[in-house]
């Protein structure tokens, strides 16, 4: 049983395979946090709420209630009533004051997990997940706050969210609603997060936790290139195999905050939710607000265990696409091949050559519509540019299909160019503040998809094209962040709802798309990887990782991304050299080996690359077919890291039944006078015997996992090699 309640001690015990989460209810009705960590066999630890040592407990000493509120480890802190740490809920009442206080009311436990209306949410069947609802009330405001905990026993994951209902009689305003809080004693925690910029997303960063608040956030309207809705608190010296990790990850694609606060009492408060900046939600009597969910996991065996728990969880309980475990076609995308300069013949030339080399799908990227020959026009005018596609879109699609290839297409449905027929007809459809010229970014504005008629228009443009020809893949792009936040349709007291309503509008459009076209392979993208988040994975099984396709930069990006996301979600392509972003020259083989750790495809003009490089493509494609199932379903182990001062990078994917493993080794810099390196593998069967494919070498699992495997044959900078071990 995942969730237990002890009536006498007023405690909830949430168990996963290796972890326990304990919640207690105080005499006063406060819902306190007791424990999260290694699995406990019995109920215990209630003393961690420290009621006995707190002389300020309100029922004993009302005189000093604030001291209690500022200390008590709570499950869901509210603002305005004496807890000066970061709050999760700020409610303004009808006379304009902020303040709420929650008291336990009731609980229920159910099999399975409820869907969250309008939001992406993890799912699971009876037997896979149980959900606890703790209902709290603020008797003054008439507020009902339901704390939801869904326990995924097998994956060691607990998913949290919150529902706020106005059951009173006054109009309320929610000025902040976070989804989860974790109060714990500090254990010299360090914080690990992912940060970056355009073309270098999700680099891993680690720092000591200091007194005060340290936050990771986005107020850009999307999860962003710069920060990521993920935070882990780890004990000192945590490695891939050892140390404790507390991680939170947000199933949401808009503004977020995740924060760790080290307080005066050496407590840590970790919170996550929708960013409170520019957020305000009207809550009239009878209405409720559902916050997005937070995925929490605890590992007592380092980052590696956290990674594999999250990979399994996302594959099994968040990604819905029929392509989740299916072979994805090896694609060639024309963006880096042609940019805007293409026509039917050019695309067909690429397709013909691609087909000869085993590639299975042509993706036509930006520039096929309106009069778009550069990036400053036509977004919103989703009609085919017949100067480029002279025989029309469906003819092109059919010609590509008659070659035996599939066809995919690019859209940017959320945007509107200043120079577009759509903007000329509906200038108010762009997000903007009344009386102020909205800022352009990449010469475009953002469509106000909080409005139904705007969403319907944008969605219909996409659907119409998909109905017009047998197109099996869509790349849904989004190339700017939101600014000038104002909607022509929302009343003045609801403008603070726009950021969230935008995200809800996006989710609604993508839900329609995957419902109307259930067989479609959808890849999300945002100027590279600015909206690579669990929210988008609910709609698309893969997301374009970064506009930086340089194999060496990709090592960092893909390492950071794979820390929390399955390899099958990472859009990765082989591109031309010198690389268009960093100008680096890397071997074609290494570009292929690095892209193999993701969805795998090409992004180059196959008709123009050298004979020598082109000749390697059939082998790479064959390699993809051979390894993709293992890569899609296996356990990922980070073996060595270039970012961690090593001159090389190495990762392994081991089959869940330990029958085989694929090891990728990339030597970033050659080292003088170093002749071999020992790589210690993981996830194998100690007693098993493994043959290194392509050789006569046989090793025991124990040798490979304890003594290591010697890399002897990789020489020079940027060189790489794959090693496949199969149990005999
Ligand atoms: C940004 C994407 O990340 C690229 O792959 C490409 O699709 C361009 N947008 C097109 O404008």
C-alpha cells in the first residue's frame, strides 16, 4: 500500500519502493511536514514537527504565535500570518488585505490519479499510483485548499499539486499559488540546477546553499533557455552513485519559480510553482484554481538513481504519444541546409539523395508560407508560398512519399509578424499593452492565444494544412519570449491572468492537435530548447534540444538534459561543418555518435557534403536501427563527464534485463602520454559474460563493473567510439 493513515498519531505515510514521505496534523490543525527520505518500515518521527520543544505553539501560548508560524515545518505555507519564509499561497480578500491560514479538515485516498483539467498531468492505473487528498480550510475566507499527493511506488516519485476553491462569499484574488513546498533540516545542502542561454541550454550548475533565498525562475512566458524548472538539493560530495538528492521538476511550460531558502534555524524551505510576478487570478465564490503539478523524487544513491527514476517516470507516466516506444523515422530537416532559400526542386534533390542513403523522412522547415524569404514577415499567413513550392504542397508531399519517404512540416502557430495579412486585419490579436508600441523580437509579436477566436484561427491554420496532404510529422516552433503583457479582451482586474491563460491556451491547442491527428509525430521546439519541459512532453514525445548542433557543445547540453529527461525525448541531428553556430570542425562520425543519444536525424544539405561524409550516412542510419530500441527503453548511466574536468565524455545505456549495453566514448581533447583509460560500467549482470561486439573479447559483468573496461583505441581531439557489449 502506497498511502497509510494513522488515526491515533494523525500521520500520513506515503511509501514508494525506496522512499517514505511523512505528514502530520498538529493539535491545532496545522498540516506539518515530518520526513522525506529513505524508506521507513513503520510510522515514526512525529517529534520532527517539534511541537514539544516549541513553547510558542498557539494552543499553549497564543502570545507568540508568530514565532511558531515562522518555525513550524509546514506542508503548504500561506502569507500574512507570521510565517516570514517564502509562502506558497497569497490571497487578497475583498477589502484588499493579504492573509490566509489553513487548518486540516479531512482526507481521502483513492486508487489511480485524477487528470488536471486543462493542464498536462502524469497518469497511472490502479496498482501503479495512489492519490492522497488533504483538504484544508481557511474559515475566515471560506477557502478550501486541497493538497494532492500521488504516489508512484515503482518509480520512487511523488507528484504534488494544489487546488484552491473559493467556498466563501467574498471575491478573492490569488496573487501567488505555488504547487509544492518541502521544509527540511539543512544537511549542508548544495543546489544543482540547469542554466544557459540560446544555443547552450541546460548546462549543469552546482553551488553551496547559503543563508537566504536562492531562486531559479523564468518570467519570460516560457520555461526558457536561461533557466529550467528543476532544482535538486544534494548532500555534499554527491556523485552519480552516492549521496542524497531531493529533486523537484515542474510539469509546466510558462513562468515558474523554484527556490531554496536557508533560514535562521538551519531549515531549508524548497518551493516550486507558477512565478508570482505578474500573476493574479480572480477567484469568485464557487470558482476554483488548479495549480500545475510538481514531480518530486528522492535518491539515496546519487544523481544516477534520480535520473533513472525520472526517465522511467516520464516514459511510463507522462508521455502519451504512440511514438513513445516506437521507432521514429530518421529525418532530414532542411533548416541548416537551406535556411529560407529553397524551392520544390531543391527539397526534392535533398529527399532523393537522403532516400538513397537510408533516411526516412523529409522535414520542410521555416519559409514555405506567405512571402517568407527571411524572418521578418508572414507569421500568421499560413498559406503555401507557390513561388517556392511551385506545384503546391500536396504535390510536393506526394512526390516525397512516392520516393518512399514520409513528409514533415514546420509551424510557428503562436506568432504573428508585424508584416503579415493577419496583423493588418487583426492588430489587436498581438499581445500588447494599450497605448504602448509592443516590442518586437525576431521581428514578430506573440498572438494572444488566451482568446478563443485567436486560438481557433491559429489551430485551424495548422489543421487545414495537415488535412490537405499526408503529413506525418509537425515541428511546432516558438521563437520569442513574451513581453508587453496585455490582452485586448481581459478586463483590467484580470490582466494578471494573461501569462497563465496563454499557457492554458497553448495546451488546449496542442491537445486538439494530438486528438484530431492521433498518429502525428509532434516535435516541440522553441528557438532550440527554450520550452524543453515536462509540460510539453505530455503532448510531444520529443523536443528540439538546441539550435546548437555542434557535437562538442551538444555534450554539455545533452548531459544536462539527460540528467532528468529520457534520451528518447532529445531532438538531436547531425549537421554540417564548420558548425553554423560555433564554427567548430568535428569528425562526421562523432557528430553521428552524439546525435545517436537523442532522436537522431540530419540537418544539412546532403547534396553538398563531401562524398566521404555522405558515405558514412548509411552506416549511421543502420546503427540507429540497431540501437534505437535500447536507447529508447534502457537505463542511462553517466560514466564520465567532460564538464567535470575530464578530457572525455562517456555514457552508457544498459538494457533493463542487463542483456546488453551500449557505451559512447567521446574524447574531447587528446592527452599526451596517456595510453588507455579505464571506464567502469554499470547496470550489468555481475555473473554474466559479455562479448564486445566486433571483437573476440569477452569480459565478466563483474570485471566491467569493478575493474573497468580499457579504452585504448581513441586518439586525437573530438574523436569518439561506440562499444556494444552483449551477454552470451
Ligand atoms: C528555431 C528552430 O530551433 C530552428 O530549428 C528552426 O526551425 C528555426 N527556428 C526556423 O525559424
